[in-house]
C-alpha cells in the first residue's frame, strides 16, 4: 500500500457540495442554532446516504471554472468502525473512489492507486460526513461557523454557512468551506471547498438525496477488471 501524502486528494473527494441582505446578529444566531439542531437530529438516526453530484473546479488564475465537470453518485454508510464512502463517476467514465477503514482507493484509467490514510483518518471522516450525517455539535467543535443567511439552491431553501477549520494542520489545506444546509433535512445541498489559500475552490451540488435507505450492494466494491493495474 502506498504511503503518499493524501490531504488534497482526500479533501477534494470529500468535497466529492447570494445573500443580498446580511441578517441581523440576533436572527443570524437563531437561524444557525436551528440549522445545527436539525443536523443534530439527523446525526442521531443517520445510517447512510446516497446522492447524485455535479462538481466543478474554479481556477482563480483564469477566473473561471475548468471543464469538464465531475458527475456521479456518492454513497455513505455508518459502520461499527466508522464511516465508509464511495464515489462512482459517470464523468469522467470509469472512475471510482472508495474510503474504508484507513484505506483510500482511487480507480481511474485502468489503474487502482491505494493510499494509507491512517495519518489523516479523523480529518477524512470529518469532511466526508460534513453535511451528510455530521452533527451540529461536531461541526462547532471542528470549525468556526458564520451564518451568511438564507439562499436558494435550485428549488430548495437553504441556510448558507461559512466554516473555517480550527485545526492548524487542516486550515493549511482547506482555509474555508461554504455549506448550503437544507434546514428540513439537516443535510448539505451544496458545498464549496477552498484549497490552500490560492482562491481555487471545488463546488459540488447534490440532488436526489436519499437518507437511511438500503444502498446498492456493489456501491462499495471497486469496479476493476482482470486488466486493472494495482499500485
């Protein structure tokens, strides 16, 4: 198993989702408390999640999104030992990422690269369930949170939150995260993850969100063939 440095790869995976009038301070705190309370309730019963995603990368040098978009499905499930996650891509084709235990596996172009994620296990789990199964209490413990007010994502009402990691080792790689939380479900409809103080960010939008239902049996199995090269 490779022991490569995985923070940027892992955090992009975990990523793998306009306020016109700023709210008054009192209203802001009240709405934030309500959103975090909804997340607390969702976390208590969370067993797993499935969602479609579209993700794109903003390049601050050219001041534009860099095509093509990533499109696919993401699956999360809670196990006795923690969180397992899988992202199955339809664009680009034949790409899959699986996180289980302390292993991060990436399949693309007929090759599987395996990373030892032991040193970043807790960080990975924090980001993977961010907005999908994370509690409001956990979020407060890991991030400084600012409520940016209500904002619609597609046809859904959401509360837009700005998160700054409290961990010095994490904030170096991810200086800021924006979440659009659906207050009815307590889950994220959209995530914007900034990368390494460069102004670049990954924007992921989620749809067809399903919580606590049976997931496809092959969702967490690497789709490799006999010709697949394993590193």
